[in-house]
């Protein structure tokens, strides 16, 4: 469970904003195995208020990004990215960065405000907002963090309020890509090496 503490408020105060996944053991790779392509990620956003609170919205975001950074040696020829990778030089000097998006899902967890009103008003107390989404069927790249880059997936809940900055909480998703070692493409390379 990920949680954010109290935040500044117009109207009531947010006592707790938390993101709870149904299967916490799969969330962060603590021996639970992680999520795979096509799996359903379910859970709920918990919101506890001290007093009525006007809201513009509550959204859920799921994202996966690969990021890498490197330094080019003197005399290297700078090039455009390959494989659809966006390459940018963050400033003067030989340092380079690249990013690829693997997942980008957004869901609204609140209904629209009543006719003629800009905001919803949530009463004080505890509120639960369930969510569920399916990871793409095409293979996702396995989560990874290393010296030169990372592949990370996360789920984030964003509380949008009028006249104050958004408040958010996020939790990491561990993604595992299973490889079928008996696939003809892999077996072909084994035979060629023998």
C-alpha cells in the first residue's frame, strides 16, 4: 500500500490518500512474482477526509518507461535514436539520454459533477474508489534498474482540487516477461550454434 499524508486543503483536509493493490505480493517483486502481459491490475484508492472537500477529479494513471543515460566518448559520432527511441542531449557536453514508453493508461475514478456545478463535494469520512485495468497483451519488457538505466512501471492516483496543487500517491508494479524457451526462433539459434 502506498499512502500520502495530509495535504493543504481548500475546505476539508485530506487525512489519507492511499493506493492499495488487491494482490500486494505481486506489486514490488518481493517474491510474489510480479505482473505479466495481459494480467489484470485491480485495487482501490482510499481517501479519508476531515470535513467536506471540493474536487475537480480523481484519476488513476499506469505508466511504464525505459530510461537510459550515457556519456559519449570524444570523437563519437552523435546519432539519432534507433528502434523508435527518442534521444536528446540534456545540455552542453557529451551526456545523452533516451526514453521509451511501454505503458500509458489513464482512468477517471469520479463521476462528473452535478449539472451546473464545477466541482464535486465529498463529505468527510472514508471513501473507496475501486479500479481495474488490463496490461497490454503484447509482451512487456521486464522491470529492471541498473547503473545506466531502468525499466519501471507504476500506478499513480492523482487527486485534483480547485485552487491547490494536485496531490498524488504512487506504487511500483514489478513486471516479468516470460520467455518460451521452446519457441522455434530460439531453438533455431541453438541448433545453429551446435
